C-alpha cells in the first residue's frame, strides 16, 4: 500500500508514502502527517513536503483511528483490536510515548483549543485531558444506539454526537445530540429517519451539519 500526497494545480504533482495506509491524521499547520503502517503494528509520521519518514511509533496492534492535536504537539492512536482497546499519545517531534490509556473506544475528536478530547465506543463517550493523561468525564449511552461520529464546536464548549438504531433489517432511526462537555448533559437533540453517518461543526461559524441517508441537514446553533 501507499498514500499519495497530491498538490493542486497549477503546480500539480504527487508524492508517494510507501508502506503507508489509512487511517490518516495531519497536523493543522501541515508540518507532519501520520499514517498506519502496512505491517499493522506501527504509526508512521511523515514530512508531507518531502515524503521523508520522520518517525515510526510502535503500537503492537492494528491502528483503528488517528488523531492530531490542534496545535500539532501530539498524535494519538486508538488501537483497533486489543481488548480492552488502548489509546496511545506521543510527543512531537520527539516521538516519546506520553500515555497509554484504556479507552475502549474507536472514535475521537479534539477540541480546537486543545484542552480536551472526546472518544466514543458503541454507546459511551469519554472526555479526556490528553496532555495530562486524565479522564475528565464519562457520558453513558443506550447500548441499543450506536455512535457513528463526533464533532466539537468551534468554541470548544459543546460536543455533537450522531447515533443510530436499527428497528428492522431495513429500517433505522438516528439522533443528533449536543452535550455540554463540562457537565455531560444533553442540551439539544434531533431525530431523523434513516442513518446519520457524520456530523461536522466548521470553524468559524455557528452552523452544525449532519449527513445521512436523506441528505445533509444544517442547523443554526443557538447556545442555551
């Protein structure tokens, strides 16, 4: 496998990163790109401009999800098959392992201000301070509803979560919830027919988007 970095026109060209595969995570300033290794037991950190391998970070397990710190100071990896799942956090640019945390989760989203990170499993959500390696909060959920995506508001105060539940083999309902990250309380909710796959809270702006079977929903967020 290889990951290709394509530069848009008018200077279109591409660079191949050998022995690399999804998932991917890039530092917001573009200074590094993290990928899973083909071997399945390492995270590789690359220089996107030169395609040079900067670091190889051993994991001992298949990589399920990668996340980059908003300020580019760490990559985090959610292991894909260990039981319980683990989350590893490294320092950049040294590659020193900061924390190994028992997360049980396979989805993640970082707050834009870098103060907290949310991870989620099938039903439960956990809020972390990754620099300290501390879990701040657990938001329990209904195990009949599976979490499909997470998104943090531009002001880092709110967490949006999409969940779905199968009613029959061909029928499902989904819900979009917004939680207060300090209290863990749900402050807003919306239900749709069919699946919701993704939520997105672009910055700047106050519009929350959700994408599902029946199209894209856009909501004006008015904080309580």
